[in-house]
């Protein structure tokens, strides 16, 4: 993992907090818990999925995530490849896989997430991702 640090917090601590939140995100997806996934986002977050309009706010993000879950997409894995930190915002470049239970209809892609602290916890503020697969 590459890191770019211009942040006042310990970059190692920030990376660990983001890793832990990503684990919570994946666990909530595995349980089909859209509210649990949405709790990983800030109140004012924006969710920018490929092939769909952006949605703003935790409640709308929860509805979008519920759509993925209703289609059986509950297996999620992510690997942070680069972490940038500056002035209270952390950027993370990632590679992801998302598949239906049992590995069917697997999507592989990349994402950029911006994270910020909300009520003492790092949460996703902006989430933009797209598939490496052709349409």
C-alpha cells in the first residue's frame, strides 16, 4: 500500500480505522444489512455508482445499497491501494470485488473514497466506483 501523508493524525491510525470500517461494511453486506452499510457513510455522503445517478444522504444511500442486496450482491471485498491524508479529509484508492452469494455475477473494479470524521469515527464522505468489466 502506498501512502501520501499531509495529515495531522497518525496515518497508521487512520488507515487502521478505515480498514476496520471496511470490515464492518463487508460484514453488513454479508448479512444483507443495508442500514449497517449506510451507517459507514456520513450524514452528508454522496454515493456515485456507475450506471446510476448519484444519491446524497445516508437514507438514500441505504436505499441504493438495499437494491444491490435485493439482487443478491452481498459478498464484498476491498483492498486499499493508496491512502492520501490532508486537512481532515482522507482519500483512499481501492480495488474491489462484489458478487452474489456463492460467487455468481462477480464484479471487479476500482474506487475512490473520501473519508472524514463524524462524531469521532471515520466514515465515507464520497464514494465513486466503476467496474473493470465491459457492459
